[in-house]
């Protein structure tokens, strides 16, 4: 009867197990699948161009035509496609109504001293003129009326979509046709923060249908940098 070599030589590899006179045939079958790993070579990691990718794709390789020369801000192709119509509106309004503010920041009341103020401060630090409720809006004005008023006086509307915003939107009694009218202007950019587009879809399919930016994919500072480039005429 063949003697097992495990006590003296071990069975730590497929080759050692297969060479055992007692266990060779059995381990040869069970370890046989390992032979495929000898030729395995992992695929190269996609280049991220120094930044995180959109939607987990790892891509940050596009530069829109409005991005200044020498800018260190990179975009996904999806972001460029989504923001291009907004940029065209910005350029048209800069000629027709040069006195408009750059951005109207729409946010939930609960975010006024938190994420909304953070985004406001980041934008203003980059020289963006922001219409912000804490400075420009009286108490008691309905949300969508505020969006409409803000867009009239600004080139672009930024809707900060947070859990607080998702809670507030249904209570405003906003008709789909009103939101649809705003979206048709190509002046709204959602910034999703602390939630997801999937959660937004449960509250507003129309707003969720508009591609924007998300802090799940990049920092708030990076989002602000993109908005600043977008609205500078």
C-alpha cells in the first residue's frame, strides 16, 4: 500500500499533492482546476487621470470646450454631454442679460446652515455670484415659486438634492407640469448629496431625468469647481 507523503513533505501545492503516491490521483482531480491560474494575468487598472470616475467607471478623461486652458478640472463624457446644453444657455444669457447672477441655489430649508451653505461658500470662493435664500429670499415662499423666481434672476439653477429635499418636495404640492416647464429651460443642474438618483426618482421622475453631479462620485469642492467653470461667461 502506498504511503502518504503529507507528514514529511506536505500537500501545500497542487504539484506536491499530485506527487504523493497515496493521494496523487485524488488530489490531482481536486487540484486540477488550479492549473488555469498559472497563466492568469490581471487586466490593467483603467486610468483615472488623477480623479475618481463617474458612476464607478473610473473615467475622468474629458475636457469641455468651456473649461479654461490649464484647468485641473476633469469631467466624464457623460457630464460633458449633460452640461453642454446648460452651458449654451449660459452663453446666450450672458449676451442678452449680462446683469443676471451666475447661479440660483435651490435647497431644502433644513440644509440652509449645512450642505447648502457649504456649496454656497465654495462657489463664492471661486467668484460665482450666487442667489441664496439665506441672503435673498424671505420666509414662507413656496419651494417651486422660489426656483422660478431664482431662475428669472440667474443664469443657472442648482438644485441641491439631499434627504431633506426629498422629504420636502412632496409636501410642496408641485404639479409635474410646473417642474417640467422649469426643466425645459435647460437651466437646472441637480447636485445629489447624501442620497441617490434612485431615491430621487421615487419623488420626482422629471427632476431625476436630468443628469447632473453627485458627491458620491466626487467631493463637494470638485462639484463646485465644475459649476464655477460652467457658469463663467
